[in-house]
């Protein structure tokens, strides 16, 4: 069950209610799915204009099974489950709320914890990049950290997907004005804006066009 911060239901101020439900808050823009023996928990990503995302966790029943069909039933409190679910996720800015909704101090601390971890990831990626300039050593999380902090790094560059030229079928960068292979004009509006004094056929003709169109010279 996922809720926004504004729609989380109020809970009774009693120890029983406190054990029956717990709320996990996240300031991360990444979604996480955690699997445990007692269930699967999806921590939603925090939307851009929201202070956080919330996941309400309920207590669960379980049992220890012995020989001869004997078992010992017991209840796992919601808070125990919540803390088990978020283990290793706290650096992302995920935490268990002390009350039914996160406080401003809890959210500020979570953002500070997330940003500090992102800075650590950027420093780690800088060190790996200095050793060998290998993109393979840089993970998506390193790139996510750099992008979130607004830090430009060569290793954080994400290449654009190539598109097929509709004229010749060769691969070209998405959004280019003309195909560099065949010279086909792919964006006439931008061509007219940035090259108003050049004829499209002359400006964007393929490099080998002149060689192909030149008349053959015969030896005397």
C-alpha cells in the first residue's frame, strides 16, 4: 500500500497501534522493490514536486515449525518489518518515520544523508576514472549521483541513442539537421534558421558527392 504524505491515515496513539503499522518514507527519485520471506515491499520513487513518498507497512503473522506438526505462532511488529526492509537503503534517503508522517527534521536529515552519499559516490568514480578511464567501472548509481548533484564529469556522459536515416538507413545522432552519410535534410526548419544563406543541397551534400558528380576525365 503506497500513500502520499498528505493522504496517510491517522493512527491511534497507543503502543498496540504503533506495533500494528509503520511508515517508510523516501526522498529518493528511485523506486525500490524489496523481497522478504514474509512479503514483497515496493518503496515508490519520490515525485519531483513531493517532499517524499510513503509506504505503510503492517505487522505480519508467522510461525516456527517443529517436528510432529507442532508450530509456534508469533507476530512480527510493523516497525521490525520496516527496519528490516530498509536495511542498506538508508543512504538513498529512506527511513522509518517516528510517527505516522515524517517530520521536517527527518526529511532534512534524509536529504543530507542522501547527498553526502552521492558526493562519496562521485569521489569514488573520480578515483576509478583517474586509474584507467574505463566506463565499465562506472555504475549507473555513480552517474545518478553526479546528475543529481549537478556535477559534470566525463565519466557521467550518457551517449544519445542513434536513429536510422530515413533516406539511406545509416545510423545518425538523434535531432541532427542532416545525415552525414547521404546528405539528406532531416530538419528543414532548423536548417533554415541556422543556415539561412546556404542552399540546403550545397550545405548538406555528402562529402563524396562532388567526386561522384564530377565528369570523368579522359586521358589524351
